[in-house]
C-alpha cells in the first residue's frame, strides 16, 4: 500500500506521527467509453465555454458561482493562505461510545501506521482506546477538505472513519411518516419470529458479488470465443515517437507521385484512392518524349496475337525498314551526282569569259 497522507495524531500533549492509507479498494469492473465501430477510446478535451479554445491543465482554477451568475475565481495560492490547522494534524476532540454514532455519518475508512519512532505512543493510544471501550472524535483535513473523523481499534491497528458534518445529512421527508398506519399484533409477532429464525453471526466472507462474477464470466467467454476488438494503434499526442526513416520514405514516395496504395489507412480514405491513381501518371515524367503515334499505341489496350502473326508482322516491318533505308541511300547518291555534275560545268564557263 502507498500512504496518501502524513501527519500526527494530537492526543493531549502527546504527538504521534502517523501515515494514512486507504483501507478499502474498489473491485468493480471498469469500462472505457469506446467507438462501437473500431473500439477506439473516446477522449474528452477541456474547452472554454466562452472562446471555445482548449484549456491547459495549469490554466484551470476553481470557480464558485454566485446566485446572480457571477463567478468568484480561486487559485491554489488562495487555498494555501486559508488557516487550516488540521492540515497535518489529527486533533482528538473527545471520546465517546461507538454506539452513539449513527453509521449514516461514516464516509471513508483509512488505516493509520506509526511513522518512525512513534510506535510506542501509537500502541499506548491503541491500548487505552481498547481498555476504555470508546472511540475518539477527531478532525482532519484531506485534499483541502476538513472532516470529522472517528478513531477506533481493529485487529491491533488504529482505523479512522471520516464522517459527514451534521448539516450534510438529509432528513427524510416522506408523506407516510405523517400517516397513522397500524399493524396487527399477529403480523408483528410473525415478523419477529421470522427475524429470529434468520438471525446468525455476521460473516462477510459468505457473501459474494453475483453481478461482478457474472460480468467476469461474460468477458472471459467473449475473450475465449474471439469476440474481441483490436483497436488500431494511434500515436498519443502527448508522447508521440516519430519514425524518421518511415516519414522520409513516405515523403519521397509522395514527392514522386506514388499511388494511394503506398499510404497507410490512417492518411488516405477509400474515397481518395481513385483520385490518387488518376493523378499518378500525370506526375511521372517520362525519360524520353515519345512520338504521338507511339504514345497513342501505348494507351491502346494490348491484344493477344498468335505467334505466327507476330513473327510475320516483325518480318514485314523489317522488310519495310530495309526498303526505306535503300530508298534513302539512292536519293542521297542522286543528290551527290548532281552536285558533281554542276561543279564540272562551271570551269568552262569561266574560261570562255576570259578569252572574250
């Protein structure tokens, strides 16, 4: 156990150092609010009702609303300045019989442990309470709230029960209390006989929480049957760990125009897949610019052809290419011959002019 408070019990002129521990624990099965579709946790944000902005925990103060709607704001410094003498002290006020205290006033229960060298005065107070058959009425302040409390002995340990203040106990106000309702003596005698037949010593160990056991069995049955939901792993904003290589790799893929299939499901919706695929070819830059006819041929769907037709088409294409090459060579030869003939005719013309 971990102590939640540390102080001293003030018993006359004797001060007994003690540590306070919660004597009870909650065994209820706790549930989280989750999204029914994928099991994701539902989270809440602290938002200001005036400006709609999220408020940091350090900027939150306590406010007391007045009857006219105005708010008195108190900070931690205001609470620290309040004169609370029982902040670190359990002050013993008086001793009474335990039967004089109505259990309706009991609130929470704590164990007290002697702190350091306070074991001897601790045992002194414990034995004195047991011998007197009484309990001690005290006051204590826990979490900026002062409460009445009762000190008693249980199994050799001092136990403290915090109590409600008298003005915190509601008075029953029911109509039947003002009515004169009479019961027959025979009925009363029969009820008393029934009570006598059911009277026994109280043993809390014989009672069980049937609802909790049924809920535990239900959860175990669903788990063994595979009826569980594995929520997707979502990085916590408060403690996010960034995978640098993964982030860089995805950035490069997006810069190159990678399709939406390379992205994770968290980043790309199903509605965006088609748009991403349509934009991908436009983003890719070809190494060489293909002619218009070849580009059109590339866009056309490819049809399966027999092997013989494919071979014939290849042969025809090769013959056509060879023919074009031969024609080109012939044309080039004719051009060269014409140029030579023209150059051969020019010198005689120049000599004729000189002789003239």
